C-alpha cells in the first residue's frame, strides 16, 4: 500500500486563533481518514512554516505528496508564493518532490476552497446562529 503525505497550508497570523483553526482542521481530516501522513504549516507569522513542513515530509517514506492550501480564494499566496516554494511554475499543479533519501515522488497541488455549496451552507448556518444569538 502506498503512503501518501498531505501538507495542509494555512495563512498564519500573529493571533493564535488562526493557527488553532488550521491545526484543528488537520486533526479533523485525520479523524476522517488514515490514508495520509498529515501535517499542517503556515505561510507567515506562525510555525512551522512551509519550508519546515516540506522538510518534515522529506524525512518520510512517501510515494506521493499532496499540498492543500487552506485558503478561500486564489490570491498571491495560492497562485505564486506556494507554487514557488514547491518548485512549480505559475499555473502548474503537478511536479516532483525529492525525499531525503533521494527518492523522487509525484507532488500535486490542490485548489483552495473556492466556490463550493458547502461554503454557502456554512455561511447560512452562521447567519442563522447570529440571528438566534442576537434576537
């Protein structure tokens, strides 16, 4: 059975809540499936940073690495900064990743959350909760 890595990348913030949200999301993913070796990291203001997250993955015996940005939309980080750190050219979604032992494995880069019916449902739930709490 192949071992796949999933690196979840959050934005990061000077406020601890952002790190907690990304870390908790990674934990929720881990509760839903055991198909990935799962780690989270951050673009800025939180640790581990993306380079440290990638360094962790390099030490593992993986057959594939998927990088998932925990961002709503395609902004500068998603379109340019993260691909650059992954060694991908602008617009590329696939590349390769070299493990510490020299083994080269496929790397795939996922889309951010984007337009998704689940996001609309979540916002409706938030609106209803706000109305209930304040009326």
